[in-house]
């Protein structure tokens, strides 16, 4: 602590007194929450009835498109042969493939069928006949797939890439939407942003069901994509802000599990509803009931304080206290009024301008930023790619999607336990490498080994789900506090842009089922190997400033790759965050998961004991910027 010189003038003394007074009057809602209920009846109501049900629209509308674009068996339509049975039409007009076990899908014999029928000769195909493309459209086998976007818009043969473009359109809307709704969250509040997001989702989903032109359907998918994953992140973050530090990891894990349960539920709904328009409506229209949340979803007190709306913030906090059977301390209100008055009188001081370029200014920080982003992008691409590829595996697409979703739940639990014991780096590395290996091994199986391929696929999906969970807290601990918000935002945004490529990789599976698995396996292995170059953060003090971030892991050697679950000695920097004494940790960012854990109580079972600091950039008053959360 620096001593004040005897020569300090009166102004300096007064300034120090003023700073101390302001510091003493600083308001921290995390200090208040234990007094009015960290996780009382109010927070439980908000979590179970608002936050967790809000996971359903995101999962439903992100993956229902996989079942809308089912591709049935198809062949060329020959109008002159309509009086014949389907079997006879195919035998006569459609050439066999080389293996003689199936028919061509996009060519037919070029014959004047009207003249041929008039002759008395027996109708029999001649392999020497010339061939032509499907000039009169297509016939579809509707015994299993009764309705599909592909059938309605004839998206086969020369147009078979169009369903893939629809999935690309969905992923194009995502990065635009999350940033847009992040800005709305900061400007008009969390509550209004949620209902704007909900309205956008419903408009896009209804337009999807009513689309009678392919490009209108694509436009509808872009509109839906704007809301993913923002539709569930907004109520999730409100719940996170109102829950006490001890319960934020619980809120996070429950959100992950409910998101996965939503995907499991989608597999059942898509099995029961085979009409794609009905599926689009069934997975969106019920969410009109979410408008009732207007009467129960509170505005974030943190945002209200940022906007100096004292009375509304007090009203929300008093309501929380009353429902939890507590009383809002009167000194809190007095302190808040005093602070707001002081803020209005005080001129805004210049703050350090943090930009994305600060991440790449120094060599070690630049290397870590590239590696984090690479791992984030690889993990997210493979996770989403395998999720998209689920219906293509096995003999039953609905069961395959169900299993690919169900294997995520045990991976979450095992992952959290391992992170606390062996750290972040090795679980991230091994989960990505093992996921990649199981994907690549599928190329060694026979082409007809569908069940074996499905088993390897499920094991791979389980491991990549674990890595997708680890990357959130690990990135938050590697970026210094000063750059954490912009760092996580940049890595997550680039990872989201990588999803645009995934549908094209899956498109390769039209001719070779295991080819997309091999490509994603290679990406996963590369990402896992590069993770070894990152420093371990378990039991390590974490950096706060950009300078400390440059020093953290700077002396890395190849021997560090072997460290697992051990405390590595780091430079004794006084300003580093002391993980053993921290009282508050910010909880996770983004769609999908991160970790936070704080003051421990003996009565609580902690999924994660390692204290991490996923703290986003804040305004002068300490309110979190929602743009960075997304």
C-alpha cells in the first residue's frame, strides 16, 4: 500500500478522502443478494418456470430444419407411363446403377414412350437406349418421408445443394442476431429485448411454415437464425444476475441439461409429425404462451441501476426480498441514492479504450488469442457439425438424433468433475483428440456397417460435447480481466462464423457417409493438439491487466505438456487475482456454458471447486455489457 507523502497538498488529501468515500459507497448486488436471498423462492420460480423453458425455442428452431429437409428416394417422372405401377415404371424407364441393386435418381431413358406403347411389342428396357435428365420432374417414395421441403420444391439432383444453403442461411443469421440483440440488451433492457427476440422467432417460424417458394423459405430461416441462441440467453442471464454467487454454476449446468432435453424432445415431436409445415408450427406456435412472461419476467436490477432508474431497481429488489421472506436493507437504498447523486455531479473520467487489437499487440498474448480462437472454432464447428449429422446416421434418423443428444448429459457431469481434478488443458486436449480419432476410424469400417458407424459417432459426439463445455471457462481464465470481455466475444464470434462452413462439410456425405466424419475428425484432432500449447489455469492466479496476460504462460516449455492436475508456480504478481480469496465470480457466457463458483457452503454440493473469473467488460458503474456476453 503506497504511503501518502507529507508534502501532499490539501487538494490531494481531499481527493483521497473523496475516493475513499466513493469506494465505501460502492454498491455490489452480489453483496446484497445473500441478504435478500441468493436462491430463494423467487430465483427458483424464475429458473424453473422462465429460464429453463426458454431453452426449448432455441433447440427446436435450430434443429427442426434437419427434419424439414428429409430427402426421400426419388427418380425421374415419365408422364406417359402413369398408368403403370410404380415398380413397372421404374423397371422400364429408369436405368440401373452399376451395382444393379438400385436405380439412377437423376436420369431416365430417352425414349418416345407414346409411340412405344402403341406398338404390340412387349415393354422391356434396353440398356443401350440413350439417356437424358429428368425433364418432367420427379417421383418420390413417400412411404417413410410423406412431406418435406425437398419434395415440395423439388430440391434434388441439380438442386440437391439447396437444402444445405437453407442451413447456411440459418447460421448466417446467428452472428448478426446475437450481436444485434446484445446491443438491444444494453440500450433498451433485457426484458424488452427478450420479447423482441421472441416476436422475431415466431414471425420467422410462421413464415417458414407458410412459405410456398424456396427463396421465401430461405428468408424465413435467416429470420429464425437471428434469434439463435439469443432467445434463451437473455432470460438465462437475467436468472444468472439475480442468483447469488454460490448458485451460478448450478444455474449454468441446469441450463445445459435442459437445452439437451429440448433436443431429445424434438426427436420425439419430429417422429410424430412427418409433415414439415406442421413440424414448423408445432415447434414454434406454442411459444406464444411465453408472452405471459411479461407479467413475471423482471428487468435486470443491474441494468436499471446503470440507467439510474432507482425506483424501478428498488421495486424489483424489494419484490425479490418479499417473495424470499426477507427484507431489503434500508441502508442499501440510502447508499444507492447517495452514489447516484455523486455520479450525476461528477464528470465522467476518461477510461482506457479496449479494442480487439489489444489481443494481438504482444507476442505471447497474440499466440494465446490465436490458439483459443482456433480451439473455440474447432470445438464449436465439430459439435454443431456432429449434431447436424445425427439424423444421417444409422437406420432410423429419429433414434439417431435422440441418441446423439442424450450422450451429451453424462459428458457434462464427467467433464465438470475432471476439470476440478486434472485442470482444463488435458481434458480439453483429450476430449477433442479422442472425438477426432473416433470420427476418423469410421473410414476403416465397411460401407454397410451402419450400426458400428453410429456407435463410433455417438462416442465422438460425447467427447466433443465435453470439449465444448470446457472451452468457455478455459478461455475466460486465459484472457486477462482487462481483455476478457472483448477476448471471449471475439473468439465466440469467429467460432459462430465457422458454422457457416459446416453444412457444406456435411453435404459431402451425400456420396460418402463417413467423409464428413473424417473431415470433422481431422479438425478436432488439430484443435486438441494445439490446446497443449496453452498454459494450465487450475490453481493458478489469473492475470488482470494486458501486461500480466502477456507474462502468464510466457515461459512455457514442452515439459509443461506433461503437467496434469498439479499447481504450477507462476510469477508472484500482486495484482493477479487470488483465486482462493475471491468472493465473486462472474458466470458463463454465451449458448451454451461456462463455469462459476464462489463462496462455498458445506451444505452445497459443488460441481466445480476451482474458482474462475469469467468477468465481462463493465461500464463505469459496474454493470455488465450484454454485447460481450453474447
